[in-house]
C-alpha cells in the first residue's frame, strides 16, 4: 500500500479504510471507527453498541502497522 497521504487528513482516513479492507477487518467496525453514520435507518435503529473495545483493538492494530520501520510495511 502506498502512503502518499502525509499532508491530507482524508488521505489518512482513506489509507486506514484501505488497510481495513486488505486486513479483512469487519466493514461495520471500520465504518464506525471512521464515525460514518449508517444510512440504513432500520439497521441503525437496532445497533445499540458503540463497539468501543473492538474499535480500540482495531486502532491499536492500525497504530502497530503505522509504527513499523520504513520499508517493512505489509498487510499480512
């Protein structure tokens, strides 16, 4: 994955979302981590959890990925 996003917040968000897809993170978890609103009002009405602990683990994995030494970034 190319990391040419350093100066653009939307590039960071896009890189995060791409990483989530490449590492097979659950879509709903990735979207909630990005604070996206579920457009399906029926589904959103029944979602009672903020998935806080799972989002914390996801962000820790993202942090570990970003803190790898230069040249060693991989999605496996």
